[in-house]
C-alpha cells in the first residue's frame, strides 16, 4: 500500500468510520462495512502498518482544561539558515502551549497554533517563550474570536 489509489472502497469506508469514532468496536465496524470481524481487523492492521492510520486519541474540551484561548502566530525569523531553522524547530517541540507549528511559504517563516487560558496567560507566554525562541525577529498574533469549523478529518475520495 504505497499510494492513496491503493485504497479500495471498503478501506475508505473503514477510515471514514474510524475518523468519526476511533473507539468503535471491531464487530460494529465489521457490520458497518459488511465484512467479517477478522477481515476488518486485518484491514485495520494493514492500514496501520502502512502508516495510513497513525494512531488514536481523545478530543478534549480546551475551555474545560484551562486552554480556551486559541491564538495563531506568524513568526518571521531574523535569518533563514539551516541551523536557525533546526534550532527553532527543536525549541517549539518542548512547549505544550504550541499545538502546531508549520513552516510556510510567503511573507513569514512559520505559522503557530497556540492555546492558553486567556489573553493575560497568552501575553505571559509570548514574553517568556515566543519572543525568546531562537531566531525570532518578528511575530504577528491573531486571537481567535470564534472557532467556526474545527476538524481533523481528512476527505476520503
């Protein structure tokens, strides 16, 4: 299984169901795709071995866990050299407030997705962590006023 076209209709249906409910019992999954539990388990294991299924996790409510403030941050580095990129990438790994970090093409170098309790907590985090990350020259902060859509589901065609 090397490319998406290697997935048949049943594989795609299994993946779609697992995206909705990663805790579904194998028997229920088998019923939903009209295969035996043994055949479904073999397919799920094959999809996991191939790296298509990367793992399972629980979706948590950020507001109930003191991380209700969602902020996106554009980061512009002072130099774009391999060692600065590596230092920056290593530094963001150790801060759990940084949920995602993406190197991007365009007018800045990285886009960060961060979570904190509120604006005051974010301000403290920005001063103590963000602005101290290796190579940071400039940041632009975008506080989210409303999450209109949030999904980690991939389209399966």
